[in-house]
């Protein structure tokens, strides 16, 4: 394992775009997001040195306090096959 006293250079960022559709009372919002992260190989991080996610989804506002979200993800790591997944989420506030 590398020394923790040295300099490290890790990069992580995401870019997201979304648009609230103007019809049906503006309750639907499609979105697209790219997440990427790169960590130095000398650190033994279980998530691997580099990964990249593409998210495509649709959000529906059930009310001003609740939301349902359906999302498709495509994940890739260098030298590994890409993985696809579908996810559903609900959230609320009070």
C-alpha cells in the first residue's frame, strides 16, 4: 500500500442535464448524468481505480412533497465488460 504522506491526484466529477417538460403541468423531468472517477492505483480502494457511469432517467413529481424516479444506468471499468441496470426510487419530504 502506498504512503499516505505523499501527494495524491484523484479526480471525480459529474455533469447533469435535465429539463422539466412543459406539458402535463410540468410534472415530468427527463435527465441525463455522467459520473466519472479516477483514483491512483497505489490506494487499495474496493471500487477500482477508475469507473464511469451513464444515467438516463425520468422523474415524476407526485406532489410537492413526493417524487418517483425511474433510472437506467450503464457502468464501465477499464478492462471489464460494461454493466447495465434499472433502478426505481421514491422520495418524500415533510
